[in-house]
RNA sequence: GGAGAGUUGGCAGAGUGGUAAUGCACCGGACUCGAAAUCCGGCGAACCGGCUUAUACCGGCGCGCAAGUUCGAAUCUUGUACUCUCCUCCA
C-alpha cells in the first residue's frame, strides 16, 4: 500500500501538516478525514491479523494430527470455519477503509519546503537572481511568430490545417535551429554536466503516470490512447523518473543523472485563450529534460546544481533571464520546492517560463517504489528531482525575439554556430 | 494477430494439498599474529500492524498479481500482467 507523504509524518505532526498543506490549497478537513481513516484502518488491520493468528494456530494443530476424524480435530475445523467467516467480514471492512484512506492519500500534494514563499499563486513567487542584460532595439521588436512566418521558418497556418490549433511546422533554418538547440543542450548536459543520455518511450502506462504524480489527479491534461490506455508523455520526467520504478538501488550508484530529448504532449485543457499565438503553448513541443536520483540528504544541494545546469544553457545562448522560487500555491503537485527559469521575451516585454526545476523529495519515490540500500543494509526511498534543460520550442521563440535585427533577420548565437553548420545569420 | 513456455529469497535452484530444501553470497563466532581455507551458528526479499529511540521483539503477509476450491494452496481451478520462443505481419 503506497502513500504520498510519509504517513508517519502526518501522524506525528498533524497540525504542522495541515498548516503546510493549507498553503497549497488543501482543506484541513481533508487531513482530518485522512487521519481518521488512517487510524480506523490500522485498528481494522489489527483485528484481521488477530483472527488470522488464531486461525494459523488452529490449522497448525490440525495439520499435525493423525486422525482427522478425531472429534477434537473436527471441532477445531469447525472453529476455523467460523474464523474464516469472521476474517472475511473484518477483512472486507478493512479493505473498504483502506480504499477510502488511499483515495485521499494519493490526492494530497507534496509538503512544501519551509523556504518557500507562502501565497496562493504566481503573484507570490519570489525572484532569486537575475542574469544578463535585456537586448535594446532601435526599432520595435516583433513577436517571434511574426518573425518566423516572415522568414518562412515557422508555419502555423499549415499546422492548423493538418492538426488544428497549437501545432506548428518548423521549416528549413527553423527546423535546423530547433535541432541545433537540442543537440547543443544534450551535449552540454552529457559532456560537461555528467548526465546519462536517454531516449525513453513516449507512450507510458497509467501506473507509470501515477508514479510521478500526474495520475490520478491530472488525467484531463494529457492525451491517452483509448484503445490501450497508454498515455503520451506530457514530459520526459515521466519515463525518466520511472526508469527505476520498483527497484532497490545501491547507495554507491547515487546520485545519478539522466537527460533526454523528447516531445511533450499536453492537452492544455483550461488554458483556452492564453498564448494562442506562437510557440509558447503547444500541444506538442520538444523539451530536453533532466532527472536526478539522489540520497535524501543531498537532494537540495542537487536541486541548486540542477538549476545552475539549466541556467547554463541560457547563459551560453546569451539569453537574459531570472530565477524565481515558486510560492506554495504555485508549486506543482509532486514538488516540495521549484525554481522556474524565466527568459526575457522582448515583444511581450516580460519574462516567460522556459524551465522548471523541482525537488520532489521522496514523494515520487514512494509512489513509484524507488528505493536504495544503505551501507548498513537498511532500505530507504531515494529523492527524485526533475528540471527542463530546457524547453526547446520556447528557446527558439526566445532566440527569434532576442536576436532579431532591424532587417528582419536573426543573428545566430555564437554557441549555436557550430551546430548550424557555420551559419551566422538566418535570413 | 496465432501457438507454446516461463514467472519461488541478492544469484542459482528444489518443491504436484499440510504450511518455502540446498548451494553460493551475506552476518556473527571459533581457529589464526592476521588473512584464506575449514568448522559452528544465524539470517532468506520487500511490505504492514503492535510496541517503540530502534534496522530489537511479537504478529501478519509473503512462491508475478487477483479470485476461487479447502480446516489448510508455491502446489488444484479460473482470470490477468509481464518475459521468452516459434509462426504471421510490419518501420
């Protein structure tokens, strides 16, 4: 029976948990109900186990008897039959309690870290640090989709014809720019930052989606193939983190880092009307993802490092950005602490999210059963982290807007020139 | 899609109705200056409950999973998942 938040934490400090989850929008009554069911369930388990113990004792005697017809043995058999009925009743009652408990348990979000700003939404996010100078233009900067369409490297109209809204065709230098970007990112992560390069499955089972916390709460945000129940991954975090699901790792193998380029598929239910133009909010987009498995005591250190790894992508591309720490209400379901990287978008005159780095502590590890054996032989859950390193489509958008020139051409960032076959300008 | 086989503790591998052999590994001890070998003993995943400082102790569960038959199931029945092999098909 798996949980989300460590059940012992909730038992030990119910008021603290209530207070913390309240900052994430969870009604304390939910926690109250959880505790009630938790206790009732444990009592029920005790009862069932008591019956089972009696039964085991009786059947042991029966098994050792020579003569099953002995009236004494027959009496014991009768007793066991009665016990079986008792067990059935008690067991069904217990299962029901467990199911109710579980229903709540798997829907409670992770406990936020104490360092988070408290607040209901993104307005309470706090800027941690700033990098780079915003570009200055002696003309009015255009939106990336205008630039891309004018150059013939992005085609939203034809994509709409073929697939509907929120899809795009990249063409010529646009396609090459996308490819250059993700190759650049993958090389950085694998050659310099120590990540294993992975190409994972893009279709996963419901159980896998549960492991990373997308299910059962967020089924409406993804595409699930009706015939098989398989889901198109909304992020590579899902297949990467579940890589070790159900396994017990060796302490010496931690930490370990994975990275992968994959498409991400999102239904964007509920975001109608937002970012309807351009590359910002697509049903399908490429993303280079980073995932880490770490020992509990190292996970926050690893989060800082991972955030810097993502930042390094933007630094080398010369893209102005800042790092913000998400407030309690803005932090994702599975995460205890999340840093977002937001890149400067000149036409919109604001920062836009381009990466999100999260420490999920043991929240996902509990769901996906990812553990490690310590030197003393005991077993504990690992901590999992994930971060974008970074969203490729949005990076294309950022480059088009930040590197646009008065004549409508695009200067290729120095770091990308080798990946563009030496091309320095897109025109 | 069709047919067949398999799924037991870290690994190997027994066990066709009576409550998980054995080997290797591992842990403790003996022997030794120490180690190896040997000998003795122990331990057989993980999980849950009770009691808790506890990886100690007691109990439950536990032979892919689920349900059924039975006083009792790794063993019988049914369903299901996954893996492998062959056929068919296909990038």
